[in-house]
C-alpha cells in the first residue's frame, strides 16, 4: 500500500513537472512557427503554421491533448513534422549507453574508494596495529652460540637487513595510505562541487586540445552510436567524476555509521577478518543509504548527460533537447522530460524494493 501511494505521488509530481515545462517553454521569447519557417516568413505564413501546429489554442487545452496522447503511447510530432516516438527511439539508446557507463563507473569507484576510506576511519574496520617501526627485526648486535656478545655473522646481518627493509617498506606504504586518505576529503569535495559542463570543458582543453590524447567530438556510424570507444571516455569522465566525489562520501559515511553497531564490535572481538566484517556485518546495514544515493545519481547522470552531450556533439537526447528548445517546440521538450522522468521513477522503484528487502533482512 505504501508503494502504491508513493508511486501515485511520483506520477502527480511528473505531471506537475510536465505542466511547468509547457508553461516555461511557452514563455520563451520567439515563435515556434517562425523558428521553423525562418526569419523571412511573412506574418500570413507564420499564422497559418501556428494554426497547423495548434499553437493558436489555449495552453491548458494543448497540454491536456498532449497528455491524452501520451497516455495512449503517442508523443505526437515535432514542430518540423517528425514523429517524436521515432525520434526518441533513435536518440535514447546513445544517451542510455553514455549514462549507463557513467553510472557503472560511479558505482564501482565509489564503493571501492568509500569502503577503503571507511576502513581508515572506523576503529572496528581498522583495528589498532603495532608500531611497525618498533618491530624491527634484530638489533645491531648478535650473540654467539655461548650467549656472549660477539660479532654478527653473515646470516644474522642479512636477516636483520632484510627485516629492516621490510619494516621500512611497510612504514612507507602506511604513510602513503595516510596521505591518500587525507587527500580524499578535499578531492571528493571538489569533484562533487564541479558542474558537469565546467568539467567537460576542462577535459576537452587538457586531454583533447593540449595533449591530443582523446577526441573532443563524437562521430557516429549507421547505428547512431560512436564509431570508436575512445570517443566515450571524456563524456563518461565528465559525468562520472562529480558523482564519484559525492557517492564516495556517502558510502564512507554510511559504512562508518553502520560499523558503530554493537554486533560489529562483537564480530571484531571474535577475530573475524576486516573484509568479512565489512561484507557480512556492516554493508547490509549501510545498504539502504547507499542504494538511495545511487538511485538519486541516476537522475543526476541523466540530467548531466543532456548538457554534456551538447559539448561533445554526442548524438543523444541532449541534441534533441537543445534543438527543440531553440525551436520552442514544447511537445518535444516535454517528451524528453517525460521519458527521463519515467526512467528515474523506475530506478527509484527498484531502489525502494532493495531498501525494503535490506531493512527486512537486517531485522
């Protein structure tokens, strides 16, 4: 029952969002008919085109007719006469590919970084270790077989040297890990705060123009997808890096908070390894928060993709949205928003199911 109410609430929010889109696009300066016909079109041609497109009708009537068509699976036609259904079917797969790759990268990197970061901050996940410097193997002196001090033999000398080198390496590795853990705080904060279009511009300037390592423009084949995999690298990075910064912090906070539970301390005292404690006793309790964050990320990635696609000339819904806004084509803009909203609602429904299952299992 709760899921049904939540679903109906999201449907109402989506309809309200679509109504807002109709109002905002209708308030944009300019005329849809003149954008289609060109600046040299006569007022008579413009008026005839507006009547053909139904733009001379009141806005609430146009919105109701469009919603009624959407309910039957028909998004209508663009201002230039193309079927919106066909347009979405051709342009949605490239956007789905780009957003899917960015989401997969976000989930994998955020889980790995967040889990490692949590093990550095939680006492339960990072038990107190002995001082590695104080555990140096051997002392400078050695004793002979009678127990009296004497000169160290070759075996004693080589063993002591190897032991000291091993301890030194472990100490250096620990210093590197500490420095990396301290750097994660400002790094993730900065990554989460950078807008996608700013990051995309920086990536183009550095890796495409300055270094020439990766292409800045996407070239598509007959399938409508990029002809080379390296054309996806910069757009995926532009979408994934801000989300990795945010979700890494969420994963770390959720795991650290879940690690404070008494049963986690009991598992550590029982001698269970850190990895087993993390996977069996901590992650299930942190899963609802993590899943909710990743579900929200889907909407962020999809919204960012519409902007990033324009910068990289990527053939997805971003180009459709930019063109339809330029034409003041409210039906196409609303169709893109509706499709994006349906995808986000489906992901949120799956996330709600996973959270309910996780909470039920944790009891």
